[in-house]
C-alpha cells in the first residue's frame, strides 16, 4: 500500500435529483499513468474536480499519501497540477509571462517560475513563442501551453482532462510523448473518451458511466475481459434481419462461442483466439446459408470493444 | 508577493487592451471638454427676447423718450463677475415668433413691453393692466433664472427712473471664491468624480473576464488567496482611475478651471474614491459570470452614483442621524457624494486635506467596507468549491 499516492473513498456528488458521481472508490499508484474513461456526461470531470478540490463532494473523501485533502488538511495545491478540458490561458499575456504568473501563484519565486516556464516551453516546442501573446497562438499551441500551466510548479500528481482534444496529429504525438516522458517521475491521471489515447499511454484504466465505476484494470486485462484473440467483422449488407442469418449464427456458434450479431449495423462479429484459421469455415457456413458478405475485417481486440460493451452504443449528448 | 504578481499581470493585460484602456481614460476628459463647449463664456447665457411695443413719450425738450429701449440697454449690461455677459438680449417684432423660439428652446424668456410703458413710468401712476409681461415655459429651470435676472434689472430700472432709493442696503458676500466661479467650474468636481465612477464598470469586467475564460478556476487550485486576486485587480484599476482623473483635471485646467486649494489633496480624494467605487465593482463581479453580465449589473450602481450622489445633479439630503455636528444622510453610503463635497471644498473654498477630514474618513470607511464585502462575497460565489 505504500506506493498508493492518491486514494478516493466513496466519493459522491449530486446535483438535485441527478447523481453525477456515485460512491466512487479507487486508488492510484505512484508513478503510473491512470486512464479515466467514460462517455460524455459519465462523471469524469466531476470526479476530477473533486479530486483537485474544485468541487466539494457530498460524501466520501480524497487522500493524497494517506492525508485527506477535501477538508483542506492536505497541501493539494502544491501536489496536484490540473489541465482543464478547455484551453484556459490568459489571452493578453505572453507564454512565458503566464507560466511565470501561475508559478508565482503556486508560491515559486519569480526567477524559478521563469526558469521552469522556459524549460517547459523548450520541451513542448513552444520556446520560439515564449514572448508571443497567447491570443496569437494556434489551437494546438494554446492547448500545449494550457498543459504547461498545470506543470510549472512541478506537482507530483498531474491531472489531465482530455489533453489531446482538438489537437492535430503532430501536436497529439508531441503531447503523448510528453505525457509518456512524465510517467514514472509523476503520477498522471488522464481523463479521455479517446480509446486510442488511453490504450497508448495508460498503465491502468478505470471506466466510469452514469457516475459509477464499471471496471478498473490494465488495458490488456480489460481487452481480455471481452474476449481473447482477434475480432472478425463481416458486413451483411442489410441481411441482418433475415432467417438465414439467424440460422448462420446458430451454425457459427458450433464453431466458436464468440459470435454476435449487430442488427442495426448489419454486422456479424466473431471473436476467437484463432479467427484466421476459422475464416474458411466461417465463410463456408455463410455460403451454405446463402448469405452474400460485404466487407470482411480482421483486427485485434481494442479497448473500444471493452468500452462499447460496458457503456453501450447509445449516444449521450 | 502574490499581490504584486497579480498587479503586474493585470497591468500588462490592461496595457495590452488599448481600446478599453483608452475609453476609460478618455471618457472623463472628453466630458470636461464638452461641458466647456456648452459654456463658451464659462457660464450659462440666457437669451431674452424683447417685444418692445413701447410708443415712448415726448419730453419737455421735445425729444422722444422710449423707456423700453433704455431697459433693453440695461439688460445688456448684466454680466457675471468675470465680465462675461449673462443675458443675450434680442429684439423681436412678433409675439408668435417669440413663443415659437421659446418652445423650440431657442430662448428662455420673452419680455413684452406695452405701448404705454414709457407713459406709465413717466406718470408714476399705477395701472390696472399689465404694462410688462414675462412669457416663458415655467417648467424649465433656465426660465426661472432668466426671469429673476430680468426682474432684478427691471426693478432697479424703475426705481432709478422714479428717483426712488432702497431704504436698506443689501450686500452679498460669497464664500471662498464662489462669487468668481464660472458655471463650467462648478461642474468640474462632479466631472472629475465621473472619471472615477466609470471604474464601477471596468473593475467587475476585469474580474468577470477571468471567470468567463476559466482562468479564475485555474487560479483557484493555486495558493492564491481572494485578497491577492481582488487586491491586485483593485490596485491596477485604481491606477487607471487616478490616471483618468488626472487627465480630466489637466484638461479642465487647460480650459480655464481654477483651484483655490491644493491639487494634490484633490488627487488623494480621487484615489480614495476610486477604491470605494472599485469595492462596489467587486460586489457587482460577485454576481457576474460573464463580462456582459458584469456590464449590465454595473449600470445599477452607476445610476445611483449619477443621480443620487450629487456628483452630476443636486439632490436633497435625507439626514438620518448626526455625528458631532456632521449630519449623515441616506445617500452617504454612495462614495461619490462625499467626494464631490470634498472636491468642492478644495476647489472653491480653498480647503486643504485637513478641512475635509470627515469626507476622507467616510470615503476610507466605505472603501474598506465595500472591499471587505466584495472579498467575502467573492470567496463564496467564485472561489468556494461547489
């Protein structure tokens, strides 16, 4: 237990009738990248805001190194750095000025805040813009600057709320590499609904929906939980509702149990350890059932499969 | 340390927003300039139209004496203490034309002299019919002033013609330099305070900008205290307010304004007033989540400052109680009311800072009270964890 840096116990937040976060409990280990996943409105940002002390929980508590922070006993400001979901910068301050200003607000000396600011600008490729006002920067640059503002006081826990949102591929790679470079030296809590982002950088992932924690494990373990091996997706070109498809599904389940039919998408999904070897047999079953296949895709299991299985396909916003 | 950081940051933002800054700085000096243009001679001149129907009378020497013409000459001689004319006297020939000009605010008073005006004066006999008529819009304050002036000249004229003299000698002794002040100069204290009053917009807008952009939320998780944040914004705004006040003051001086008291005392009063106005602005900020909202809400205290403090219009004092020999009125909770009184004492009566101690203490107490209320409310509305 000694390497647990952040512990959340029974955290609950209500807004009238709506329970935004319900009895959330989890522990984050020192030096890990902790992914916090969930659909829009699942309660991720509310949870993060409570962890950072921006929101007062209705029940439960947050502990950093075993010290409660929600009642103000812990020094949460110095230990936690937060990068909010939206880009939050001072439009009329230069990059270096705002890093210095935020550093000073965290209690750093002006000189140290400037030095740390310059280092961060260097690391995130914004050093050439150090004396430019934020309003003159591109969207990607502003987001990188927003990220730096969370780090200028060198916190041990960094909370990043959707850090890759709105970034172009180049900036996304840069930010991802930067987050990876922070790992081990700092504990990172990352909220996102980008599965790819989470899978690439997170050591452990918690999936939350309707304010409740659904699962918490490593990305590999989570993927295994929805089925080992590969995923074979076969487009049925609108034949999903027919009797022959139902018959084919029954026959395929004789070959392998991981068969599911998505009528809305008109797609047949087969999960199997040896999907490649099974492919000729599967195609034969479909041909016997007089079904014409469209696109056939073979891919590895992804975190998105886990996410969709747990949270469903229904749109949230 | 953090307070200084906030001041530096706010000052940079203010400096880099030249449009907003220049509007705040220029508005009051521009108003001073406009007021000077309203009073080309320094004070109001009243246009008096004269319909002189006086037929005159033959004198013993065979000359025709027209008292109406003589009265008009006397009216033209009425001047302010600085020698500038008080009345513009114009002769007209048609009553309807005169009434139309009054209705259109082109003149304040129409003086009609009857055909027998000279005859009645010469005889010294009372008549039943009116030989002199004042026509004007009695709802207009300028009419009343013009009528008093004309009537004063008229009575003196009649006494002179009839060879009468006043048994009692009446003299007027102005306080300080009030007798020699132009009307423009009387408006200047209010206009200077107007420069400071405008901070009731800019201060809450500066705070609301941080709330709206989310930057305040970013600062909320730092070690910054409400005092640092609001104190920094307050001091930056105060510098802007004092700068606007000084600019307006310089413009007023260039346009002929004269101060009997020390100018630095007026600046001290302006600075303390700006603190209290910003304090009110901070309270406005507590109820604003956007810049637009701050702007709209700030109109409420602005209206009170403008209409009930006496800065722009005279208001009756509703005295609630007395401290020593100093009455405390309902609208004394409005900082500009003390500021205007203090500035008038300094500018007109030559008072120093020690002579406006009550106003200075009142302004200081109001500043501290409004700032404390602002900080207290701000902690609960914008800095508290929800």
